[in-house]
C-alpha cells in the first residue's frame, strides 16, 4: 500500500514528514525510528527539534538506527553520518545517546560489523518507521543499482556517480570514502512502515521510474512498491512526471 502526499514546497514536505514521525513517537514513546542522512531530511529534523523545544515531543525513550555509514570515517569526522545525526538531531533533543545507533565505520572487519548491526536491529524488535531519501539513480541507503536486491546489512563499493555526488562535501575527491556499510533492501523492507521524502525537479524522473515503473534491482527504490505500508511525501516538482492516473 503506497500513499503519496503532494506538498507545495520543501518546507511543507519537511513539516508533513515530521508530522508522521512525531505521531509515531507520541503513539509509542519507546519506538524504534530508522533514520536517514543527506540534505533532504534536514528540514524534517529541524521541524522535530522545533516541536521538541516547544515541549510537544519527548525523545527520552526513543531508539534509533541509521541506514548507513561511510567505511573508514571516524565519528569526529564532520562528513561521517554519526557526526551528521548528532549535529542535526541527537544533540538538539533529549534522546539518550546510548539509544542511538549508526553503523561503526571504524570497524575494519566488514562481516563482523554488518552482522552485529543486523542482530542489533532484530534485538530491538525491528524498526517501527524507516525514513528514507531517494538517490538520483534510485538508491536507498547505499543500495546502488545492481543485478539483485541485497538482503542484509552489507559493505558496498560506492558507484562513481555516488562518489561524484559526495565529492562536494570533501576537500578533494581522494578523500571521499569508496565504501560504506548499509542496511540491505531486505532489512529496510522489514520496517513496519516506510516514510520516503523527496523534493525538487531533479528527482522527478527517478520518482516516476521507481514508483510507477517495473520493480527491478536496477532501480533499488522500486522494491518499495511491494511494501504494505509506504508513505511518500514529495513536493510538486518531484511529482511532476508521474503518470496522470496516479
């Protein structure tokens, strides 16, 4: 079951997404939130912080698991997703740092770290709601276009286009990590509910392809068509190329 909410702009998209996440927190104060990084969810996090500051939201019992982390980056590196989450959300609300989880990019043994993370998610009883962004090539987390859907948390070699897209955040292209630890498609699909945020005309083609085209590992996000509870919150521009009858 896929529901699509069209919003006028990025601000409205962020508010609507934050609304869905905050409803989950209010409904189940000790819920497990699956979180994402990237520029798209920043507005959503800002809105959650605003409501927390007003006294409308309490994160004291919330647990979180992040989708992914660069392999090889230390937590104090300002490009690590650990750093990103603390900067945009964790350090700004009353969440217990012990309840927040991001894959450990400094663990050199990929198999060990991926196995640990997968077991950790299971031990929490699974993810209540998973927040996702959408890559230009249809990637979710760091699950890049492939010949099959990756099932579990795994180590990925980042594609040239992803390295290229991330280059602007680093001093030079050589500093961009070449690998990342990411939840697999199977792990993401196990979340009870999925919330995907997407904005801007640059994403219009991939939105049409992912959600109105065939389900194929060549477009990783297309698998979401098979999930029983997906909410897509997108601005008008991102939805500008979806088929009329949708």
